């Protein structure tokens, strides 16, 4: 749609540049306004495309994630019992 809008804008601009009498200028201005409407439609479609693409990427990224789990502590908390210990070298 964006490409078609740009092509139409060039066509309308050429008609406006070549207009010599008031009626031709009036008609060319109508073509230019139509081109502006096509630009707006193109912008809205681009916005919708980006929003849909972003949502799809977010869904894909979230689908592979697992809930966060707390890792098991490797050492007991301070003040807790110490198991499986032998003599500490250098103590």
C-alpha cells in the first residue's frame, strides 16, 4: 500500500505541476488530497502490522520461558546444622 501511495503521489504531483488553468489546478488538488488519504491509510496499515508483529514476537518469546524456580541452596543457612563435614584442613 505504501508503494502504491508513493506512485499515486508522484502522478498527482505531476498533474498539479502541469496544470495551467483554474479547473486543472482544482482537479489536480483533488488528486493530491486523494494521495494524502492513501498516505494515511498506508500509515494505519503499517501501524497495525507493527503491532501484530510485536505481539507475535512477544507471544513466541513468552512461550519458551519456564516459570522461575528458586535454586536449591548449596550451603545451609547461617546457624543451621552442618552435615557431612570432616576436619577442616588448616584449622
